[in-house]
C-alpha cells in the first residue's frame, strides 16, 4: 500500500521541551491552543516585503473534529512547504476549518505604513471569520491588532501553532493566486514567479517599465521609479 503523503513521524519531547536533535523535524502542534479555553484561532500574514499587491492575512480555527483528520499532521509553516503541498493543504483547510481572509491594498500600505496595514489586514481576517466568536487569537509575530478577544503574540508562531501555520498557508496561497492573476495584465514583472518580491527580475522590470497602480509607492525601489 502506498504511503500517505500526510503521514509524518511523531514529535519527540524531553521534559516537556523539544530536544535539539528533533527540533528541526518537529511540526507545529496544538499545545498553545490547548493551553486556553474556548475557541482558539490563529492569525498570520503574507506579503509584507513585496513591492506590489496587498498584504494578506488569514484567520483560521480548526475545530476538534477536524484535528483528527490525516492532513492536519502535514500543516506547517507555509515557507517550509512546496507549492504543490501548500495548494493541497489550502483546499483541505478551507474544507475542514473555519477561516477568514483580510487584505490591505497598496494605497493603504502607502498611507498607513506596512506595519499598520498588516495589523489592519489581520483585523479584517478576524472579522471575516464570523461564524464563531474566538476567545483567544494566536497571532504570529510581536504585534497584535485590536480585537474583541484576548490576543497572544507568538514569535515564529507558524512553526509552533497549527492554527497559525494553517493561517500562513491560507494567506500565502490566496496572495500568490492574486499576484498570478495580476501577472496576466502586467506580465513584465514576473509576478507569477516572484509574487512581487524585490527579485532582480522584478527590480529590472521596474527600472525598464516603471510602476503600476498595484505597486507600493512608499517602498524605496518604487519611490523614484517612472510611472
């Protein structure tokens, strides 16, 4: 029988802590979620560094009945997953968890700055997941938006919490798909490949073709570029 792509080795712990030997192999789990009572969601973002497109956030709640499903074991920080695995998990998370997506447009990024625009996108993602009233929101990073529930920031949370990791997948795939769509109208920049990050390809295209309405004019490479 072929092995399932979602089966992974169980995590090993020593005295309740991850050992150095296994730290690199372990995936996020539900320990943080289980340290709280009630509905616990995770929030993460994608797209702080790109030169164009929105910053995108997702809020995910994985209910108890879905935690037992086989694919949940494979949920990890989106950056550690292949594109194909992210796409597969994206569909499964959407099918078996509650989620919301929020964005802040380039104009909002330029007006507010990327930090405050990211918090706005996170707040919108939380509000979009309106089928539940979370008691606690676990948020990747050092800063939390103002939410009507308890918040807990978690540095590198997408490698610690399953809910945050699931949110990282939803946010990244959503944004990558949007940039691939925008690429069809603006093919010079390679957004289907670089998702608008400041790659040599993207920077060269800005110097040659200028910027579009989707570029973040407050970001240094765009400020002096021709329109």
